[in-house]
């Protein structure tokens, strides 16, 4: 059973909303691509990705594990600091540049950025854009 219940997730993201959201996020300067995936790793919308199914699986895994930390963690040490917290974003860095993972209602957004574009400057814009559609 998933650690996050439906009430905590937020609104359902349909394929139509995912398409609109993906289009809006792709227009942000510095964004290289957008993937909208369900919480279980199904691709709802993708553009600019070489392997959307793989990226959706990775996004689902990372997002669900990060969200579970605040619920399933040991309440000693770091676990105590995370208890009751809510995932806002994850920044991934690699040789091809940064990427941002955002929870968005019943979905996750994976937004790879152009090389040299910092997640710290694009992440808040992407999160604000996502909130407008949910």
C-alpha cells in the first residue's frame, strides 16, 4: 500500500490536464523537456525525452520514496526532522545538467533543464506553473 493517501496527494491529473501542464512547462526558458507521470509510473504526457517509460519509472520511484520518508522513517535523528514534512521538489544533477522532480496532485513532474541552467532559478517558476493547472 502506498504511504501517501489520496487526500494528501491533491487533485487527480487527467491526460488532458497533463498535456496542458506539459505544454506550459515546456515554454519556460531553460526547460529541455517535460514528463508528467502518474504516481505508479505511467506516462501521462511527455516531450523532449528519449525514453519516457524509463524516466516515468525513475520519477515514480524517487518521488514515492521521498514522500514516504516523512511517514515511514525512523523517528530518531534525521527521521525526526522529516516527520510530518511534505515533499516540495527534488533536484537531480548529472553530466547532462540539472533536472527537477515536483509532486503535482496525483502525478509527478520531471523537468530536465538545459545545461548550465540552475534548478534553483527554474524550480519555483515550474512549481508556480503547476499550481495554476491543479
